[in-house]
C-alpha cells in the first residue's frame, strides 16, 4: 500500500461496515473499536464495552479495508466503538495511515466529488483527553465528543445526546461538517441502517443496526418484530 503506518500496531475491533450511511456524510467505511471504560447507561452498543469481546486486528489490515473503500469512492472513514481513545497507539496509527492513503497521488475523489474525510467519535470531552490521545486524533477532520446521556435526547444530526459536540478540526472538516453543527435530522437523514448478516448455525439471523436511533426506536423495532413473529433475541442495548 506504500505506507509505513500500522505495520506492527494492532487495534481491538468489534466490527466494520461499508457502506455506512448514518455516521457522517455520504457512504463511508465504519470501524468500531472494541472496549469502552466509560460504559454510558443506555448505550445501544453494550457489546463493544468488553475489551476482550472483539478481535485484535493489525492496523495494516484495517488500512487495506480503507484502501478498498477509497477505490469504491467512499466519502470518508468513521471510527467509533467502543471508545477509540482508549487505544491511542492503534488509533493514531490507523488515522495516520488513512490520511496518507487518501492523499496518495493515485487516490480518487469520493463519489460525492469531495475529498474523503476522517471522523472519530469519543465519549471523552476535549479537556479530558491526554496528550497521547490528542496526538492520536491529530489527522481527524472532525471529532464528536462527549458521553452519551440517555436523559438528553437530541435531533442534532450524527449525535446521540444534546451534550455531544461536533468539532471540525481541519479545513476539510470545516467545509464538510461546518454546515451541520446545528442542523437537525430531516428526511434526508437515515437514523438507523439495518443490515442482516449470514444465518447462524443455530438458525438465527444476526441483525446489525448502524447509526443513532431516536428515543424509542429500538423498543419499537422489538415490538414490531414480535408482532410479525420475528422476535429480537439478545439485543446489544440491554444488560
């Protein structure tokens, strides 16, 4: 791939998906890290909390995914979790490598005609980040900060609760995210992206929800599934 980042570093990862359409503009590569010490009550991604619950992946393999996403015209990379900043060494290697790949002479523009951007979600506030964590986030064009607070719902686009802040960090970030700082969701925005996985050996079908649900959405999904004879078992948002 021509880059030297991620040759030895690894990240504990819970999953990845392309195209992701609900966490940032356009069709993106989404990577969810595994492990979160913050454990926000009401989080829909409880399955990403346990550091031992995912797979330790070489950053070079994640950059290969990013390279393929770029070749398909991805609008950007979104890193969420889990808590990305709990793994600052691996996160930094991933973002530096992703930045290098998108700047390569052979890199193609995103399918929307712009440059691919890098977006990171962290539950930490800016003033809580250590110097190492801040350095890891250096290549990011935008960062969403703040813990999820179930008691503070919001319709702000790409945020789960009203306290969370969207911070553009670069010229590209200001261009891509500046118009959305106070924008609320409308019909253009898919709150949840539903993807059905391969049938499991026990006959069940894994269903992945990507994005940020409004209050009551997940319960409504459970009720509708039960009504149709498709009960939801072991949902990630329940203890």
